[in-house]
C-alpha cells in the first residue's frame, strides 16, 4: 500500500491512516498517508497491509508491536460529497 499523498500528488484517498510501530530494540517509526481501500476490506486487513508495507520500508520493524493505529474517513464532517 503506497501513500498517495507524496509531494506533487494532489489526489487523496478516501481514508487517512496513521500507524506507529516499536521494535524490540526500542526503535520506532510512524507512517501516515491516505488510502482508498478495496471493496470489502476490513480495518484489520488495512492494518495488516500497512504493517507489511512498514516492514518493507523499515526492515528493523520486523516483529514490532503497534503503538498506535488510526484509520478515519478523509473528509471533514461538514463537507458534502458531490455526485
């Protein structure tokens, strides 16, 4: 799962995520971005994929624990969805 909020990319996914991990050597990392999950995906599916992606980018996070995970709709409550 690649964040689609990289510099220069204005398209954003339907959800905002933040994931913080800590390994056994007390090293930590936090990743964040936006993502549009596939139909039928669960929060657990997304968390699992984010952990895989974090370890791919930061190999020292293999076997790490989750310190924080948030997945929210990437829309402010007062915004209307245009059709």
